[in-house]
């Protein structure tokens, strides 16, 4: 596995001046990002496929062990505050359980039976999407999770840092970040981890785009949970509609802090009609606005 090999350029890095060592590590981080350039099409295809399942009510699940598992969880937990993704439609399968998020659980990553059991207990099925992350591409827990989920009809996406590995060959969509040797041999929290997080950022964000949770680059499905986000929500309504601060505040209040509905209210659409538009448009704001404008044109004609 390339992530475990020693790069001879860094044999004496412990003797280097600190600034030189940091510079070398930074170059490694930049190289990790560059390794993703040839994965753009694959990430896009995986995102489109994931969105299709999720738009039909499926759940988004993540599986991983160690550093890879923690990075996967970090991506998933951000979807709820950013896009108001329902918590009951998020599943986290981490080798060793919640305790493994803060400390190593010895042997957990080798327990494929635990992964298969947890997939069954979670009821993962044809409506769902499972993202499995493992730098090696061989971690028994993660490979077993992908294998079990795919057998139950779920869409599977594998992310690994070594080519031609079981995690990639078993997944419906294989995303390879071929980051090569680490500056500190085997320390995959560095280049490999950076690339994994970047892939997850791209994958989940593109999926949310296709689910209609972004409009004109704005987080229109954001959960308003504090004063900062309330101010941001007011700004979003104003930016989309061009209304005053007072109208934006009133519209958001009448919409119970639901930004998409508030936008339609600020456009002068009645509350019941706004809700009907959103429902018919599967809560896609762009589709709802287009439908409203089309209906207006028909009436004008």
C-alpha cells in the first residue's frame, strides 16, 4: 500500500529545521488536493446517484474506522445545521462505536462481523446511500459494511487512498485519492485524511445541490438556530427578493424561520399558495419560483 511506504526524501526529517519540515508537509497537503483533479467526473456521478435516492426519501449513511471514520462523521454532522438535513435520515457506522470518536478502540477496525450486524440493525436498504471511507481501502469493518449494504440494495460509494483495493472494487461508485506515501510513513491523518475530507466536502455539497437545498449559491434550507443565523436568513431573503429588512424579517417570522417559504412570502405569494408551490416542487425553491412565474405568465396571457 502506497500510504504505508517510506518516502526516502524524508528519512531525516526529524533532523531538519522546523520551518523546512513544515514547508515539506504543506507541499504534501497541496499535492493531496491536486490528486483529486482526475476524480471530478466520478464525484459528480456519485453525487447525482446519491441525490436520486435521497430525493425519494432515502437515508445517508457513513461507515469508517479510526481517522477515516472520524472524518466521515465530521462531514455528516455538518449537513443538519447547514442544510437542515433530518437527523433521522443520517446513519453513522463507526468501528468501535461512539467511543472511537475520541479514543482508539483496539481491534474494532478488524471486526467485519460487527459492520454486517450494524448494517442489518440500521435497516440499510434500497432507498439508502452508504459512503465508506478507508485510507487503505482494505479495512475489514468498512469493506464489510459496503459489501453488506450493497447486498441489501443500497447505493454504495467507496473512498480510498490506495488503488485497486476491495473497498473500491466492491462499491457502486469508487472515488480514489491516490495521495501516495505520507511524509510520516503510515500517518494517514495527513495527506490521505486531507484528501478524504475534500472528497467528502465535494460529494456531500454536490448532493445537497442536486437535492435542491441551495439557491443562487445560498443556503436556503439552513436551520435558523441562533441570532447569527437569523441575521444570515434575513440577508438571504433580502438578497433573493430585493425586499427591505422589515419585509424580510416579517416574511421569515410568518414562515416560522423556513427560508424558502419566507422567500415566496416576500414575493407576495399567499402562505397557503407558497406551501403548495413548495410541495409540488419537492421543496426545490428554484422550481417553485419558476412554477409561480410560469403560472403568472399563463394568467397574463
